C-alpha cells in the first residue's frame, strides 16, 4: 500500500511539473502583453521599457528559472495589469469558486446516489424511466441556457432569489442548482449501471439466498462494490467543476477563478493565467491522487499490483 501511494505521488508531482512548463510556454506564444499596454503616442523606446519592467526582455529559459524559483518560495508573481500579487488575487477569487463547486458536487452526489440506487433496484419501472428521462434532459440542455432560464423565472418573474453576487448563501442557490442539474445525469447513470452489474453478480444472489435483509444487501454489499466506477467520474467531475464554473460565474456575475482567468487571458496577464492554472491543475491532480488511493482502499486487488 505504501509503495502504491509513493508511486502515485511521484507521478502526480511529475505531472504538475509538466503542466507548469507547458503553461509557461503556451502563454508566451499567445502574444506580447507589452503591445497591449502601448498607446497611440507610444514609441519603440516605450515598448522596450515596458518589457523590461515586466521582465519579458530576458531569455525565456531565464524567465522560466525565475518563475520556478518563485514557486519554490510560494511567490506566484505580480499581475501585469494592477501590480498586485497573484496569490492575493487568487485568494480573493478562490473561496467563491470553491463554495460554488463543492456545494454543487455534494448536492449532485447525494441526489445521484439516491436516484441511481433506487432506479437500479426498481429497474424498468415508472421511477426508473423517470430517472432516465431526467438524465437525458440534464445532458441535453446547456448549463448557460438553464442558468438564464432560472434567472428569468426565479429572479425576474418571481423575485425569490438574487440573480448575481456572492454576499449571502441565498446568492448561491440558483448557480448551485444549475450546476447540480448539469452534472447530476452523468454520475446518476454510472451509479445505476454499476449497481445493475453488481446486483446481477453471484455473491449478491448468494446473500439473498442466505436471507440477508434486502436493505443490507443493497446499501452495504452491492453499493460498496458498485462505487469504484462512480468514484472515477466523481473525482473528474469535482476537478472539472473547480476549473469549469467559469460559465456559471459569468451568467450569475460571480467573482471567482473563472472570471479571473478570463480577464487574465484577455489582457495577456501571464502571471495571473499561470497562477490560476497552477491552482486548478494542483486541485485536479490532488483529487485524482486521492481517488486512486481510495480505489486501493475499496479494492485490494488494485494495490496488490504495486506490492
């Protein structure tokens, strides 16, 4: 088990280093931010001066070394546009994105677990067909369109919930509901499919023959073995939520990492883009690492391959 964790941890570190390097190179291929700071009356000397101030006059290998040295000391750099530390900008935006993403993830997992298990145990009934219809609707309707519709209904027409802002829990109700509706179908269908496979297995039939209570068979024996496939999807969805709430943040005018990254890309603010991608990539890799460790806990056969 220890060797399994060490191998996965090393792979995570190497993957993060690869992401850091790739993003550093790609943002510099996007264009010269100094050009966007020029005015109609600027001269060539002004362009040279701006590049020197931003540290872009040095060779890229030198810039990369400076960037890595800053990361080791916890320095993500300073924004080109507002001359504020990137870590400070991220610390202001991250809590909003986390509240939105984590709340949506928890809500969708609870609902998907209940509906997926019940749909599997009531296969081909009206309830099961209703769950499958809900999954189809959730995957067919774009999240931005659903967001606009709920704003029109619950904010403009009925005026129950606010349409924008992050001042109170009430401001998160609509965006969390939209994100939950968007990610619910995928998890729900996988849980249902996994449960159906497990319920048809021999050891479940044997447990029923022995007289084990049906609730214990479903919620303990079957569900535990059916969770491996949903765990993969759940981990990826949580990681994707952290990086993909940009649309919902835009629709509901919420200041989060999505808005910060869009602004950074539009203005070619390299330190901001690199800092946001570093945070998001770290979150994705850490979640994947934890999911794989959880695999080994649930299914001993996985960790035995690395012992």
